[in-house]
C-alpha cells in the first residue's frame, strides 16, 4: 500500500469519526508530510476542511433549531 493510500484511509477514518479536534490535528500533520506531493496534500486537507466547515454549519443549525424550540412567541419556555 502506498503512503498516499494510507493517508486517504486515515482521512476517511477521521471523517467518519467526525471529531473536529482530530480533523484539525490531521490537517496540521499533513502540512508537514514530505512524502506527499503538494496536490495530494492539498486534496486530503481540503476534504478535512470541507468536513470541518459542514460540521460547524450543522452545529449552528442545531443550536438555532434548539433556540427556536425553546422560545415560542419570544418567551423562553
């Protein structure tokens, strides 16, 4: 298995885990990976960045939905 294949598997596993801290750690680790080409590194990092962005958006939507549920007619229930 090539190094790139190993990195892709790690990124896949990290994305499946869906823990922002672990995604950020892997982003930093990939920045220093001299075995990957610039394009390979960018592609894998972009996958992580996209997941982090979507995770943040999803979290914000959940908070807004919860706030909407807790406040009806401007009154906190």
